[in-house]
C-alpha cells in the first residue's frame, strides 16, 4: 500500500485511491479510563480512500523506527480495505436512515397542517429517489405526502443497509489470520479518539452474518423448488440437517 508523508494542509496527498498518510513526530493520547492524557514521540497513520478517512492509529516509537512500524501496520490493515470501504457506505446509509426517521416523526406531528407537512416533505426529498416520490404520490391521496414518503424511503434504506452488511461480511478476510489491531480507530466527528475499529468491524460483521442467516430458509426453498437441487446436495453444501430442509419443504 502506498504510504505518503502527511502535510499540515494535505496539499501533497492523493485525492483518489487507497493510501496511508504518515506523520512522524510528537503524538498526544487523550485521557481514557484511569489513564491520564500523555504525549510521546511516535507516528500517526491515517488510512484514506481518496478524501475519506477509513481508519487512524497512533503508535509510540522512536523516530528512527517510524518507517518500519508504518510498513508493518500498513500490511496488517491492507486485507481489510474493502471491508472498511463497505463500512463507510453502511455508516452513511444508517445516518440517512436516522435523519429520515426523525423527519417521519415530524411528518406525523404535522398532521393535516399543510404548511408544516410541505416543509417536512421538502426536507425529505434529498433522501428520496424518483421511484420513492412516484410511489408515495400513487398511494393514499388523503394523507399529506410526507408520512408515506418517509415510510418508503426508510424501507429502501433498511434494505440497502442489509445488502451492504452482507457485502461487508463477504469482503472480510479470515479474521483468525488477519485480526485488526486494537490500536486502529474509526475517526468520528467531535471526538479526539474514535471507537476501536476492531470492535466496530466485529459488530457489523455479526450484523452481516445475521442478515445472511435470515436468508437461509428462502434460499434453501428456492434452491430445491426453483433451481431443482436435491435435498441431499443442499445438506452437503450447507450442513443444514435434512430434517430442517424437510420442515421447510414438506413432501
């Protein structure tokens, strides 16, 4: 992975592709739990995807060791790049869903007040697709547009989040071979130190696994009834017991 020297104004960093910036010098760690804030010589690495920050870490070390340490941690995080990119997408979708939920509440509160309802609808439009708007307009015309539009947008965003989580899970490397070092953090607005990246990824991988597990029964049903695979082959491929398949697909 390309490692570039960080500059204060960012003028010499790439604007495209995945790369690491490296700043070598005095680092500061905030107070955490029972440990006071402290400073020490070290190196700060920032994993970037174009202008977007994927992960950051700060390491205490002598300046002479900074380059070797940066190369080591670049190699450790590189297998996770694709997963972390999906994590950014899922995070943005979750943020949009949160905003739409709040607007949905405001739409319900507006009731039949046409002025307030129109204001909420205008604020919803940036989150809506043309298909969302058309579907809302084709629905119950006795209701102001805001509430049904919010419901449609929220449903689409939830489906996109589930799809993103499944892709995140599929992109992850072998976690036993490539664990994420706890020093990597997710940068968060308003916080000096973000949450541990290994914990953030673990939570989302578990959510992705749960989303895939939720597809098990429909997939088995389709595989046997639609794709005409034998029940024996389904058992061999999945490890799902024959009795479970028979429960889903009674003779």
